[in-house]
């Protein structure tokens, strides 16, 4: 009997997946988790054989869960995602299985079979995926998926000016639009191209193409002035990243 854990921040999605898994032989759902932190705890406590892991969640996303558990200790994984076909490249390149919402019973059965047959091979695949996310900024196409109120919207990353985090809420500024979602800045950052987007503060990521001016400030910090006139402060720990990206920053 395969012991499965369902991880998704949307209760209806968890209920549906549990129902579909109940129709498959030799599989038992031993637990659920509503976010990444709960998932880490459930994996360590329940030790499931297979995890259905939502990619985008508040607090800690699916990739963050794998990093905290460690690829060597992570059970077999089937990623659960609402990303479009462009954003699935990372999974396909590394031969990692995924379920695209809305679910399909036959596709679910195939994913279960595929994930449980690979054994230790998946460890190498997960390591390769995490390494790509670290070195390439986790870019999965030219659109950012934004989950809010049970819906998923897609925003062209080229349209994003800057992103700010406030407590457990992230605000994505794209022209006159502001998209709000409950997640972490690090989670959003993994989906962006590191060659274009830079984190200048623990609570701020900016699109380098939207920077109009950089001015020196006190204590070797900088004020970043965006194309729309918004002024953003840098954080000391992120000065080097800004200077590498723009090359000719003052000072």
C-alpha cells in the first residue's frame, strides 16, 4: 500500500485529489497539509511514500519544502500546479512528474505509477531542479502565476516594475495594476529571471529595466528611483547584487 500525503493550500483542491486517489488501488492518503510549513512537519512525522506537492503556496512553496527536507530524504514527488505550458519546462527537463489542474483520473494514475517506479533516480532529478532554480533564478517562461482567492492569473514578467513584501503578503506592481497574493518574496523570486530582477532589500525586488536612477544615500546605501518615480531603499545585505546588475552604480 502506497502511503500518500496531499499538499495544497486550497481545501477544494485537496478534497478533489483525495477523492480521486480513493479510486485507485493500493494507495492510501495518510495526511494533508495546507502550506509548506505543514508539509515539512507532515513529511517528517508521517514519512509518506509519495507526496502530491503544490508548487505555489504561502509561507513556503513546493521547492522550499524540498530544500528543507533535502532531496536525499524527500519521498517520491508528483508536483501539483496550475502553471501554463511555458512554466512547466523545468519539470519536463528534469523528467519530474506533475499534475496540471484541473485533474484527470487517467493522468493521476499514470503519475502515481511513474513516481513510485523511479526510486532513487528521483533524488538526482530533484537535486538538478533545485540547482537550476538557484543558478538561473528559477525562470520558467515569461509569465508569473499569481494565485489569489482560488484563482490563478498570469502576468507577463516584462510588465512587472517592482515587488514588495509586507508581513505575509506580496504586492506585485505592474504599471497601474497591483496584484496581491499571500506568499513570500523568496517564493516569487524563484519564478523570476535573475538576469533581470534583483532583490535590493529583504522586502523588495525590482525589475532592473525599470530603474531610472540610483542615488547614493547614507551609510553606503542607495535610493533606487524607478521609471514611475517610486523611490525604494536598498538594504545593506543586497548592495552587492544591485551593483553587479547595474554595473555603474555610484560609489
